[in-house]
């Protein structure tokens, strides 16, 4: 396949050579030396002698985690060098940062850096602030916490989802329960926590019912033992872009093993371009229908692994349904048209829904059933639809249908796993608050949280952290009155239906205080009441947890390279100051500084990792790595299912879930939602066939983008220049609308309108457009057209059926020339 790429603006060769030496405006380092461009002189040698390398890391939420060797001179970072350890073998690879990590100086020295504590003086979002002292900020936050807890209880204090510093250990923003903010709140009675997350909320819930708990697939290095690799919406070459992460692993392993790769995706992603032998374009949200078409071929031609299904699974055929299940409700009956809908899921049926031709479905079904070992993985895009729970269960069912679970070269049909070192975590104490909120329903909990219960998605913390098959009906005792927003742009930019979200946030009689902790003036920070300026990773000492890298476990020592800029402070110091105002400073700190906590974490980790060096040695080395065993998911279960039952009611893989069946009988459903015991194809809201298509005929999805990680790096000028925000549209759809690449277009539906350049390409399925997610919302006026290209102007608050999660890729829109 010949590469089809978007034309880029004119960028000089010198600029690309200087990725690691970006000039930073706010810190006045425009004259900093650039990498490899200085003449070799005596003065240059003297200057080099005054430079020092300090290990740091890029700790944003891309799935990788990359070390950076910061070159520091006169307390200024003048260059960013890559990892110079490891080699080019899988399991000991160098972890080479991508263009985002290499351009980190543009974040550190950004004009958007927050410099002093700020207090809102106008309306939320109006942009009117006054600078206040740290003491005033601590006092006002502490006073409001005490007041709101007294009036509404600790359940009124919510920690919002945030992954801006997901890779750190002390200064970590995710999960919320693992942050210094959580430790502070647990010192004063706890907080309202959330379960699951924007990345994978539907699949995380579906896995609880299918496998009994979260279950990854085999690690990508294990595909060395595969003959066929299927990737459903899985795009590691953009979502795991690090040179030491899954880009490296997948390419190296394929080169070694020669296995075939098939990518199923509405968009011909970089993974499809770089790795796949075949790209199968399909309509978004129809994976369950495609797999049902595969199943029809396999069952009617007796290509499925009946022995595996009989021994390890519950509900494939009528003979293996659990007691009490309605007759005709097995997956085999559903496929053959013997179930309630009386419709055979033939390749022709699947073709009408998915857009994949019936002969292609037949061919692929036979190839998948007869080529083994076969590794099946899925990304988290397919589950981010309005029918996301069933979408995510379908590839898992396919893995069972061909009996490839629990073996080397196979997989579970979930996201790829990866090996990790058992590094210690920063202790955050116990949260006594019992109700836990589904992450996507916080806007609803601001308005009508009090009284929300299990059928609204509220769970008991004991169920979230313990037995997933025991459900306690807990009730939320308060609306959300206070939001902590740490390292997060999910208050506005990353949440659904931005315009509706801003309506809710603008009423400060509902949520009375929003406190943002960040180092950039993000879109979400604009809608806060108090903003606290955080330091970057380069301005504090910490440990960086590893990212996805096949069978290599590693940890990075992130040292303090420069003194904190302006009046910025580490989040640990902020929480210490607020704890002092609340009278719990000693309980919060246990007498330790942040450096002393890092020393403690290294010592604790060494108890479980014999080879991990001492604090001093790790600080010097910068990175520690070990080659670990490949992840073979559910191997123990495959070897002996009686001795190693799954935590499901049957102890088996539940193709037909008894718990979901029970929920389907009495859970109230939002319009368009339906719970099914099987991973059926469900046509839910804003999917093909929705009557709304007469007005908005195009399906709009989002995709991860090189320019940023979600919204992190979204304000980097060089990255925006190299990777401009564009909406992808198929050539057929563009011709019908008179569009050419580079045209300014409006993408719109009832929720909002964004103005954006268009990229016309054959790399996306007809009837589908894609807006790279994470661009910073920039309306021409409040509620008006967004000029920044934020896809969430178009997305919905509508929760999915039982995960109550974000179906943010199910959007019907129209496109017109601006």
C-alpha cells in the first residue's frame, strides 16, 4: 500500500533538526544552543564542560513512558537528549522518546505556564483573575472544604479524572485515589471517588462480566509465536508511539516471525500503514456484527473450537447455558437465527451493517479459524461507542470461538498486556466514603447526585476493589459541591458535549468550588475558581512508572533538573500547606519531604525487585530495566480451569452473562440503550440506521494524534505546525460536498459546530469522518463555533447501557464548506 499522507506546512530543515533544542519564550532561552549545530571550537568545548545531564521523563498519558536526558546549563534546560542505554533487542530496548517528549522544553518554558496562584473574580470561563498568595489560596481552599463537608458530607468532594502526570509516582494525577490530593482528603474523612476511566470505561466494565475481572491479552512480544495477528481498532503506532514501546516491539517481532497482521478499523491508521498486511475498513461501532458474521461461517462450516467452548465457556450453545437461562438464548442460537430475533447472522446480514463485503467476511472467517496460533487484540476506540460494552466483548468471544485463549501466540481479545516491575506505590491511606461514581456521570452528579443509586451506576467501594460479582445497593448522599482538578483537562476539553458541560459549570451555586492544579492555563483551568501553579516533572524529584513495552519492565528516576520557575510548587508541597491549615499536616507527611518519600519508595521496591539499585545508584543510572517473561493471559485457567476458576458466577468465560441477564430485567434504561446477556450487535443512538442520519449522515469518530497526548502538548507551537488539526474525510464524501484538502469546513450537529481544515483521503471509510481528539477548545464566542477543532463540541453526555461510560465516538454530523 502506497503511503498517503497529509501535506504539511513549510517547515525548514533546520527546525526539524532542532526538535531537541526548542527555543522557550517565557524563560528567555531563545539563544540556547541547538543539538549538533554548533561549530567545534574551544569555546564550545568550555561551554560543554559547564553542561550537565539530568535524567527526567515524559509522564503524559500515551501508554509509553520515556526517559529524557535533560542538558542543563545555568539552571536552564538547553537541550533534550534521548535514552543512551539499552540496545535494539526486544526486552532490553532503548526507550526513545517521540517528538512530544523531545519537545518538552516547549511545555516547561511555555507562555501558557501558570506562574502564581490565581483566584477567579469574574464569571467562570470569563478569564478574569487576581493573583493571590499561597497562604490565601491554602486558607480559602481549607475553609471551603471544612464548610462543604460540614454541610453536605465528604461525598460532596469529588476528585476528577486526570492523566496529565500519569507516569509519576508521588506527583501522579491518576488514578485519583493514588494521588497526593487523595491522601490529603483521606486525612479528613475521604472523598467521592470514581471507577473506570475515559480511556476504557466500557471494556473495563464488560470484562468484569465476561472474565470476572479486568483481563489483558498476551503481550505483543509473544506474537513471535503467532501465525496470524488480528487488531480490532488497535493502533499502537500512534497511541504507544515511543520508540522503546509497542511500535518497536510490534515491528521487531513481526520482522522475526513473519506473521500476518490484519487491522480492522474505520481509518487506515499508522499501525495499518506500518504493520498490517491487510486493512479492513468498516463502519464504526459495528465490530460485534462483523464478528457475528464470522461466527456464522465458523459454526455452519464446523470450524469453531467446540472442545474449548464446552470446557471453558458458559453459554455458547443450549447445552451449556446456566440453569434458569431462557431457551434459545445461547450465542449459537443468536447466530443461527434460533433466538428471539429469528434473524440468522449471515455474512450478508453483517455486510449490510458493517460495510465489509460478504465474500470478504467469508474469506476472513475461514482464515481466522484455520490459521493458528492466532493473537486477537483490540484497542480502546471500538468500545468508546454508544454500544461499547458489547463492542468490546465481541473480540473476546471470537478468541474463545477459535480456542486461542491461554496459549502462547494467542490472546484473550482484550488490549495487549505488558510485563511490569512491582514498584511500590505512594500510600494514600484509606478512603471511608463508600459510594463510587461512574467516571462519566460527574456532570449528572453536580445536578442530581443526591439519591443516585446502583441502577444509576453508583457502586460500593467494596465492589469496585473486591468481588465484582457481589453488588451492594448504595446511594449517593450529596450532589457534587467541590471538584479537585489535578493534572486534568477533563473538566471541559476531554468531557462530552462541551457546550452543555459549560452550562452546568457556569452555575456556581451547584458546584461551589473548583480547584485546578496544573502547570498550563488549560481550557479546564479557565473554568476554575482557584488555580494553583504546579511544577513540571523537570522541576521536582520523583520516580516514573513504566509504560507498555512488551516483556521489558523498567523504572525511571526523574531528578530535579532546574529550580521551580516563577512561584510554582510541587503538588506534594501544596497538599502539605493545605493539610497544615486543616490541622492534619503530620498525618499527611508522616514527617517526610518529597525526596524522603522517593527514597522510601526505592527502598520498598527493592524488597520485591532484588536487582533494583539503591537510591543513589538509580539516580545516577537514570533508568533500570529487566527482561521479563512474556504475558500469557489466562494460562493457569487454560491449564486447569477447575483449580483456577475465573471470578464469574460460573467460574468460566461467560459468553452468556447471568449477571447481565438479571440486570436486563430490572434496570431502567435511557432511551436507545439495551442490556443483553450476549455480546450481540445492538444498534444504539447515533449509529448507522439512526433516523437522525437524514439530517446528519456522517459518523464522526476521534483518533489519537501525534501532535499531542490527549490534550497534553496541545499548546506546543512546533507540534501544531508539524501536525495540524484536520478533519479526515473520504474522497467520495468530499466530492459530494465539493471539498478539497485544505478547505476550511464546518463540522456540526445539534450540540455544536467546529471550524477546521479538511484532509481528503482514501484512508478512511466512506460515510465516516474523524477529528483528532484533544485539540484545545477555542470558541469565537461563548457557545459559538469552536475554532480550535475540539471534537467534544460534537460529542454527547449520554451514558452507555450498564457501564454508564462515554460513547464519545458515536456522533452523527454533517460537513459543509465554511
